C-alpha cells in the first residue's frame, strides 16, 4: 500500500505547486492616475483645487518613496489596510481610514502644557497628542503614553497591522517638518527617507 499512497501524495503536491504562483506585484501608483473603486490601496494623487492648510482633515495614504520622479507607496500600509478590510467584513462603503486632525486648541494632556492638540486614528489606536509648528514648515509631534488608547479589532494582532502601528508611531514621533502641496500633506521625519503622505478628506 505504501507505493500507491506515496504516488498519490506526490501527485497532490505537484498539483498544488502549479496553483501557487508568485505573489501579486503591486505597481506604483503614477501621478495623475485614477483608481478602481475596488482597489482599497489605490489613491488618486491628482492635484485638486481648493484651500488646504495644516488644520484640514487628512487621511494617511502611505509612506511615500520618490525615485527618478516616480512616486510609490509602501506595501506594509496596504497589507495592514487589506487585513483590516478583509477581517472586518469587506465593506467597500466603509473602508477604514487612518486619519489626522490638528487643532488650534491647547492640548488637555498634562505633559503637553502650552502645546496645541492633534488627534490620530490608526487601525488599532486612538492617539491624542500635541505638536508645535511654524509657518516656515517645521513641525514636532508628541505622543504621551496617556494619550494612546488601544482599540482592538479582528486584525489588530495580525503581523501587517502590528508592523504598521509600530512603524507609523515611530515615524510620527520623529516628524520634523511638513509641506502642503495642493490637497496633499507631506510629513518629513528624521528617522526615514520616506515621507508620510496624507490626502485631504473632502467634505
């Protein structure tokens, strides 16, 4: 009986190997490109007219790399967004957004005396912090421990979300400048060459 069973096992393994292809390759999103509404990792990066400032409502699109004038977003943010989307019921009408809102009001956190407040909502955390900024573009953001509230969901303990939360918080804590171009907010950090790209949330 051993030989027939062994042959069957080998046949099954070979059959499976044909079905497992290379992992999907995400093409960088070119400037001026539209998006398929079913692609939750795609953002329309075309410039939009309007009045935007630091106090607009912003959605995080990803860590952006610019190489030879080509702009692309990181894969980890997409993987984390996909994990939350898939384990959250695949609701295309309510795709989770990582959002940032900076306020002109003073923070109420004791460690943030005389600093303005900001609110961040990530996949797993609600972060209430404080910041200082200047018209020349300098920006420092602070995230006191007491201002971080863990809000778990079905994807919170997946590797993509855990990795994203760690990298994102580290990047936010090391922001040193900002730039606004049209409807996009770029945050530059002293810890990575990538920029944090936010897109204005339209009313």
